[in-house]
C-alpha cells in the first residue's frame, strides 16, 4: 500500500459543444460540470450518486485524468492531475486505480488470473516479485492463490468480480475509483464484494469513491455521500444523515425510489 493520500477536486467545470445546424452558426456548449468540489481522504469511503445526465461520468473522467476540465483542478497527494502520456501519468496510476462498471466483464477470457493481475504491475513498472504481489492481491480480496492458474470462465461471478478488484489492488494504490462495481450482481455476490471493500478500507486505509445508482449499496458501504444534480453538488453529508434527512428535492427523489434501506 502506498502512503495515504487525499484526492481533491476544486471548482471543476466542463462544457461540451453542441453540433452546428448551419456552418455560420456560433457553436453553443452544454455544461456538464458547474463548479464541482469533491474530496476523498485516506481510508474514507465516499458515494457519488445522481440521476442520469447529472455529470457523474464526466466528473469521473476528469478525476481519472482522461480529460481536462475547462476550469478547476484535480490533485492527488498535492500533485496536479492532467491528461498525458502513460509515462507522465504512471505516478498517478500507482496511487489511484479504477474499477470499471461490470469489472468481471473486463477480464480477458483467454488470460489466466495470474496474467490478469500481473498486467498493471508490468504496465506501471512496479518493482519487486510480481508472483508474490499476485498472491498478496488475491489474498486481500479473499481468494485462494491457487486460483491464479484458472481463466475467468472457470470462476463464479463473485470470484471473477474479486479478481477484477485484485487486479486494481495489485500495484498497491491508496485510492480506488469504482464505477458501479456491484451492478448486475445477485445479492449474495454483491454482499461479498461490499464486505471485501469495507474490510480493505477499515483495515488497510484504502480510500474509495463509489459511483453508484444503488443507494442501498451506498448506505452499507459509504461514510459520506455526494449528490450530483445538473452538474452541481447539491448535497455532501454523512451518508446516514443524508439518507434519513435528505434536504434537497433531488436527494428526496432518489431516496424515495429505494423501497427499503438497510439499517
């Protein structure tokens, strides 16, 4: 695990130009982010929720250094994050790893678990014994290292999901950015993944930003929740407080859409 770090986004703005209907028309732009502030402290678990089109995906792309905001800054460990080459962002990928939506579906079916978990170690030029790092990463997500020789098709859904997490954890990041990592999973498998993420945060200080539409998962996993609406942060409060006493109409709408929130 790297030294604890904090991710800070300040005043993020992002606009996307609309297509012109006529060549001489002035191009208009639609705001996707309008002055967004967000931070994730070491070991903190933060939920990011909002309706479709609220700006969650744009914010995530800016945080990942995949595109530049039109205004504002993203820093990790006090260092600015800007899109660039693989080499220029290697320091950042070592500190911050991404877990994509349907992480198990991102696994190459032809590769073994060992090969899959080794990929970021090689790409990021992580020094040391990669075989030992693979075993450690698998153990951290509750998988038997003997699974390293298997391929994704030989794994259960929960095992494949945890392999994807192990791949992200192998370089020793301080923070995970996870986009709907448990969507589409049945309840027992979802509970397994939530338990793994909670354990890693609690015992090893791993920070987490969880982008999700599932407030039941956010309620179980996240200490604090940020609600994004129309490119603006409309609420940012402790999760239990936000879900039991929502202030903004959008938050009340999201909470009302959930039949039952876990205690």
